[in-house]
C-alpha cells in the first residue's frame, strides 16, 4: 500500500492556524454557519429574512446574517448561528442545505491585501459583479468579498484549503 502522506499533507488544526507576514496576516474563520440556498431566491429571501447580499468584493456585515451570491439561482447564507429552517425542498420553489463543512472561510487582512488578491485572481474587482465566485490561485468557485476595507474573506471548498494555505505561505 502506498504512503499517501508523501502526496497529501495532513490538515492542520484550522482553529489555531495563522500566517503572519510583514504587511498581512491570514487565518481560518470558524464558528460561522453556512447554508446553501438554490432555486427561487427572491422567495427564499422573503422566508429567510436575510436582506443583505454581497457580490464580488462587496462589503459584508460581520454581526448578522448575509448572503453571498454564487450564481443567478444559488447563494450561500453566512450567519453567526444556524438558520432555523428544515433543510430540503421548500414549497415556494427553493431548497436549502447545510453547508458548514463544504467550504472553509479564509480571512486575509492587512495593507498588502490588494497585492495578494491581484496575485490570486485577474478579475476586475471594480466590475461590481453580483456573483462573488472567482478563479483564485487556480481554484474555481472561490467566493471573494470583504468584511472591512483591508480584510477579505475567501470561501474555498474544504479539500482545497490546504493547497490555498500553502499558496499563501509560499508567496
């Protein structure tokens, strides 16, 4: 049997993991709930009462639930605690799925943030796209937005976080 440890690095304890560079730092945000909502989104927002939507490079509130647009019919609701709803198909034409373990949230902050983002993606941040989904460091479907002027969040599929973490460590 092959020794896969040579090919795949073990996941670190993300609660403790940090990168501290001269003009920036990175950490994994834990403790937030993520719910994937698909289908008739306008009807979903009426039911869920999550009013603020964040697109590419938009500014999200940290204390209350917000939604991050992925596509025309798909968004991720990020909240301090799980939404009170039954997962699955809803009669109003939308579905909700708990996604806490599907994506990890990586937060990067500091004065060097613009340079790091420019190295990771060629997307025009001023385009005002409603979708926060970008190609970042070669990874598709990374969600990119901010929670402060010098603080960005990237939602990355959980299996890809070690790669992105290594990409940041070696830049």
